[in-house]
């Protein structure tokens, strides 16, 4: 199955919706969600998530709220 081209704005909206529905979550969980939703490769989704999360943090739309049991950063909406 071929991966589809997904715009950054589609990814941003999907990430925000995912955070609304799932509360604090890790970057890996967000990347997994994009992989399933858009048929993306994980190797493409993870860097995109990191870039988008950093951008949203700069705009103070999201915060890091701690870590999970494995030490992964947890992200949530501000």
C-alpha cells in the first residue's frame, strides 16, 4: 500500500483532535496515530510530529506535562 501525501495543516488538525480526545500522550502515540490515520511511514511521521509539537509549544498551544513510565515526554493542550 502506498503512503499518501498529507499536508502539514492536516497533521496539525489531527494532532490537536487526538490530544482533545486522548488527553496527555507521548510523541510516539501521536506518531502511531498519524501512521494509522494517513497510512504514513513511522520514519516520516515521527519527525513531522516532533516538528509540529515544537511549533505548537512555541505558540503556547500545548505543554509538556510530565513523562510516562518509560520516560517519554507527555504532551497536552494548554
